[in-house]
C-alpha cells in the first residue's frame, strides 16, 4: 500500500477437520502446500505467520513489521456502515450480533482474537460484509411485519457480499468514466453463494439477500426465495424440526437439491449430455437472476451496466448467455463471441454493438478491498 500488488497470499482450509491444508505463495516465486491437521484458527494463523517469516521464502522479517490487519466480519448489523478500528467495545458488539450470523461472526471473532495476539503492535480493522448495504432506505430494508419486531429485534434486510459488490462497482465506475451520481449499475455476484445489488450513485439501494444470506437467488445449496408457508407445511405435515428445516433450506437445497451437485461446471456438463434435471436447474438459476434484473431496472429507472463477478459470474459463458437472453427491450444485448472469450482484462465488455447497456465481467477482489479500506483508515498514519 498504497499500491495494489499482493506480495504474498495463501489459504488455510478444512480447519478442525482430520486433514487440513495450508497454501502459500509469494510474488518472488515461493509456492508451498502443506497437508496437515489444523485444529483451530489459532493454529492456522500461526502457520500463516511462520510462512511469512520463513528465512528463505517469507516476505517479512518480524511480526512487528505488520502495522495493520484487515478482517472480514460478516455481520455488522445497523451499528457499522464503515470500516472500524477494533477495540473492546467493537468486539463486544460483534459478539452481540452472533444471533444474526451464528455461523460466521464467531469464527470472525476467533480470527480477530488470534491476530491481536500474533500482531500485538498492529491496528486491527473490521470491514463488515453488511456495511455497503447500510445506504438502503427503509422502503427497501423493512419487512411488512409488526413494527416491534424491527424496533426491538432488529429484523430487517441487511444484505451480504457487500465488500464484493462495492469493489466491482468502483471498478465499473472507473471504467465507464461517468460521474458516479449519474451512473446506475446492477452487480451480480455468482459463486456458491449468490446475490445481486442495485447500485445508484455508487451506493447500494437494494439487494437480494435479506435478514440472512438465504433469500434471493438460487445458490449452490441455498434455496433462495421461497414461500414462507412452505416452512409451516414442512413442520406440520412432515413433522420436521426447525433445525432440520434450516439445514434443508441452507445446506440441501439450491442447485444441490435440484441436481445432487452444487458445482455449476458439473451441472453444465450434465446438461450438455442431455440431463434434463441439470438443464432445468440452469434455466431456473438464470430465470431468477433475470427477474431481479427487471426488478432492479425498475427501481433504478435506467441502467448503465450490469456486472458479472465471482466464480460463476466470471467463468460461465453459459450462465451469462441464459441470463441475458431476450432482454433486448431493456437494452441488454450480449455479443456471443465476446461472451465466449470471457475475461480479457480487469474489466471486460461483452455487450453487442446494439446494446445500450454495458455488460461487464469484473473479477472481484475482496481481499484488496479490505486492505484498501484498512489502509485508508489507519495505514497512512503508521
């Protein structure tokens, strides 16, 4: 920083499982892969620091060289709309929000606690996945339920994938060269989790995920939008418990429930081989995205660009073609050759000559966005 070149990177996978994996690379050419048990986040981060400090392949001389650590924290509730230096009060608030993100905030807290021990001289900064969506107006984030449930229990739309939607929106604005205030975008983040955001003037005005990451688009294992009465039916007629229904809708539905697999690449192969269930799943997946493009175009009033990002959005010409088909009346016209070619740079245009709306492929980079926000908040003072 303030440059944007990563000097090292890596990944710790399968924490707490019998066999874990630690990956590490550096700009200088180091590449390390270790298969080993990783009992918890503390051991995982210890491995990270050992690799960063390695005499032959590391990139720092001591832990004291790290002046700031940026943390992705999934849920910031209504209390955080900006990156925030982490102190005891912030930790307590993240802990209070665990009921809103029981699968994510506890792990985020563990990472923060361990990082504070390993890098005691560094500023710790929380970048919240919900923060970008705090610009939504009440008409977009409120549910039509009794007011007390919002006022006392804080049940509302929060939205997620905010760091990704913010990053690709900024990249699109820079590419288009229009004043942000006059630019409307729809960001389509398609990974195993998937969401869309309507962006006006660089700010989120609506998003498909809600109180939890469950609603909205069809995802790898999540159902997306579903009639709430289905939950009552499952409980009353099939005698399913709330935890069983939770597991069904979050872990056993979506593409997995429709086809038995949750990887779009596998589903595309099966569809091409004549598997009708796979073909239907792709059609449903794209149809849901298409519906939200129409809805968000109506919300925004006019549209300058749509953005495809994340693993599926960036890498699947089939999904992009299905989504954009028959949207000419909205000014969305796909160029088949450009779509097939895919990414050709940091921002790739794949619309046809007659397309009024730009169709962009932009690789997301949440790590860079977190680092940039962290540096902007504390790095320049170090």
